[in-house]
C-alpha cells in the first residue's frame, strides 16, 4: 500500500502528571515510530505512579473543538482514543469522528487505572458501545474491560474470552484486539478478532517487568502503523514487538 504523505495521529485522551501513561506515553510512542502527533485533551489527572488523586474532565465541547482544530490543521490519518472520562465526551468524540470518516480510529476502552481509580464514568459505557465503537477500526480491551463491555463475568479461559469478543463485535467495530496481559502463564497472547474471520494470535514471552502505560503504548503504536498505511495485522504485530522491546528495556 502506498505511504500517505506526512500523516499525523490525533491523540485524544487524558494527561497523567506522572508521565507513566496517558498523553505523554502516547506522544512518546508515536514520535518514536517517526509519526507526527496532534492532541485533544479530555481530562487532567493528578497522579503518581501508584495512585490517581484527582480527575478533572474537560467540557465535551472543548474536546470536540480541539479535535476539529487538530483535524483542520493537519493531515490526520489515524485517531488514537484513550481516557474519555464522561458520557458527554464519548458522544462528542463520536460526533467528530462521524464528520471525518477518513481518519482510522483506534480505541483503547479505558475504564480504570491499574490502581483502581475509575477513568470513565459508569454511564458512559453504553454510549461508548452504541456511538463510538461502530466508528472504530480496532478496539483494544484487556480481559477485565472485555468482560465489562460484554456484560459478563471475567472469562476463565480463552474460549470464554473469544465468546465475549464475538458478542462485543456486534457493537460494530471492525476488529477487537483482546489483550491477554492480565492472564497468567509464560506467554502473553493477544487475539485479533474480526467478523467472519478466524481469530489471529499474537504471542510474546511474559516478562516480569512493571511498566505503566503498556495499553496506551500498544494502541498508540497500532495507530502510528495504521497511519502510515499498514494493515491491521501488520500494525498489531509491530505494536506488540514495540511494547515487548520497551518492556525489555525496563528494569525488572
Ligand atoms: N491515566 C491516564 C490519563 C491514562 O490514559 C491511563 C491509561 O491509559 C492511566 C492513567 C492508567 O495507566 P495505568 O493503568 O498503567 O496506571
């Protein structure tokens, strides 16, 4: 596929004062893959690496205005969506995506931080499924997010996760990447699930490292690869390798 000229990824998400996750991690990841970024901030958070002490969502209109300005200023080939905080912001992001169908949307359906702090209000989950997911070319839930979005208990095995994935696909995204990072075992396996296609596994060794923002980095790397014309499989493969390499560089 031909390379698009000078593509940008528009990063839509929350700031994390610790720099471990959120917009800092997204921009760092996408820049290191030589793709340019522009930004729409959804929320300010006050965080250390261990705890989130404050969350301040922005007004939804302000998020939409930032997105429209970023899309007007640059050739945005992909949009990476992270923390959305409120139902109003979810709806506003969906509205701007509907106006810009050329931009490939990658959604990390972030519900809570590892520390447990909610990063999306409960009432926003339905809006995310109805309004936003049908516009996404890939959604990247971990097993906990998958269960919540599919409306069932945490899957106990891979078959259960695949069944939940098939159910969630009916919300309308073109693909789901089910992240196995929260499972146990020597390998960390992510599974790409698409309508009418066999599931595709992406496998890596499980490293005993603690790095925050791995979900942000994976979805951002997928968006960067899609922006430069890669297929979904290629983007997932490269993104998984990117995160593995980052984990290898992190002290154990
Ligand atoms: N804060 C923000 C703004 C985020 O975007 C994320 C993850 O995407 C987190 C916190 C959670 O990061 P972690 O679960 O690695 O602590």
